[in-house]
C-alpha cells in the first residue's frame, strides 16, 4: 500500500461493502533471516514482542533476548510483490464485478483519481517544461498503481503524482495504523484502497511546496475474526508548505479550499482546517509542517455518492489553488541564505513524513512499493545543530506561523 492511502482516525460499520483477501507471495528476498537485538525487540511491534522461539539445544528464548526470526514472519507482513508493466493499464481493478461495474463506487473513484493525475501532471509540465517519468505496476492478486515523477525540472526540484488501486490483507499493526484503533488486536484484515497522492517541491525557496491526497478505503473482517468491523470511508486533504510567508498567497490558497468545502457544507472548512493543523504537527518540534489547508478522514456519515463528489471537488481545486502562486514566485531572485532556510524546512518535511505520517507507516507495514511510498520526500534537505532564526526576520515569521496556527480567512 502506498502513501497514496493515508490512515483513518476510526472505522464505522457497514453491512454491504466487501473486499477479498489475497494470499501473500513468498519471494527470494523474504527468505533472509532477521536478526533482532534485545533493544530492538523491546521496541518492536506486538507480533514480535509476543514471540517465543526455540533455538539450537532446545532452549526456549523469549523476545527480550537476541533472536532470529525466519522469513515466515516477514512474509506475513507483506502483500503480494508488484510486477512492473510496460504501459499503464486501462484499469487496475480486479477482473469481474469491480472492473465490469462502471457505475460502482470503486470504478468511479478510480476514474476520478486517474483524471486528476493526468490533469495535474499536464499543468505542472506546462509550467516546468519538463516531463514526468511514468512507472506502472500490478500485483498478482489484483490492483496496482501508476507513479509519475518529475525530478530535476526547471521549476520543481521534485514533483510526484501517484495513483494506486490496491487489494490486500494487512497484519494487525497495519490495521491499527490505518484506523488509529488502539483497542482489540484483530487478525489479518482484507482491504481495498484507492487514491491519488502528490507532493511538489519547487526549486525557488519563495515558491511553496504542496501536498494533496484523496482516497477511498474499505476493510472486511475475515470469517471468525473479531475486532475488525466491515468499514468504508473517504479521506483526503490539500496542504500548503511555504518556506517564506507571503500572506496573500496563504489567504488565496485557503480561500480555494474553503470554496470547495462550502459547496457541500459551510461547516467543513473550519472543521477540516483545524484537523489539518492538528494532524501535521511535528510533536517533537512543537511546530506544524506548514501553514495548513484541509484534512479529513473516516468520512462515511453521508451518502457515498455525495462524499465522492466532495472529494472530487477538493481534488479539482488543486490546480487553481496552487499553479497561480507558483507562476508568481518561481522566478523571484534569491540568495544562498534563502536556499539554506528552504533546505532546513525540507528537513522538517522529512521528519514528519517518516516519524508521524500514518499513510507512510501503513504503506511500509503492508509491504507497499517503496519508491512510491517515499516519493513524497524532497530531493535535498538540510539539518543544522540548534538553528534558531533571529526574532523578527522573515524566517522567524514563517516559523512563528508554523508554531501558532492562524485563521487566514
């Protein structure tokens, strides 16, 4: 599962939507032995902490001591290994009902995310002058993805737009990452997930980074397994991460998000704006990754057709909300000091994605395609020891806004 599919805060039961489980495939690389020190075991996921193994001589060793775990454990954590395709398929849905039902929710969501991928890539290429590289891949049990990355462009240092449609069976720790649940430990959970995810890191430090992700997720409890209710939900959001604060840019961006939300519910923007500020908090720094936007998850309290239309409206707001700002800022002159500050802010981006982002965690725990999961990371970043911008400087103003979220509208 790629970072395209982020996590839900909770799940809500349904009675009719189902998805099938797939059996994990063993690869040669999975036959390697894993070696864990006593320290790493104490910090390991539940499925490792609960292990006891028998070693040579018949001694039974608990996981608090150094042990070796065979590839059977690693295999249990993976969905089927992807196969690269020579060209993008017409659909990534499984043959049968999913692919044949063109009016079904899965099919219509897939059509939407592919359209968004095409339109966003075309808009970026028109500004940058470069071309995206495209990689398509599939899985034996059904599903796959299309990753597009523009690297070393004229305007963007790195820009990626990924689509994935994935069927799988997740282990308990991935289920908890996907749902935010800290209650029961279910068995392996069949899931279906589809989404579009994008991150764009410009070269010019005065031009902002943008991230958006819109996704649809289903889970189904295997027969006889408790603690994993059937569930479906929509999630997503678009957030704005500049290195320098131009208030008119932030207000313009937030207005486009509010306009999209207001078409469906005037309560959406204030609710999802706060959710975004809370979600993108880098806890160990006490600051947000950027200057917010909207973020929502586990939406299934309305008709799914309405929620699909809302997610589509939000995704359609990406180009008009971002490209005009890039056009305004991409050619501004800058110094090496400006570039160094941008690289420090990129470091914060990396910290959030690798430490806190639930979508990244979920993708890694379900054996997703690594290049797609880590597409969101910038090409370059920087860390300095105890860097503190001087109060009143432009760098300090940005940092203050990240530490103290504002109401921009």
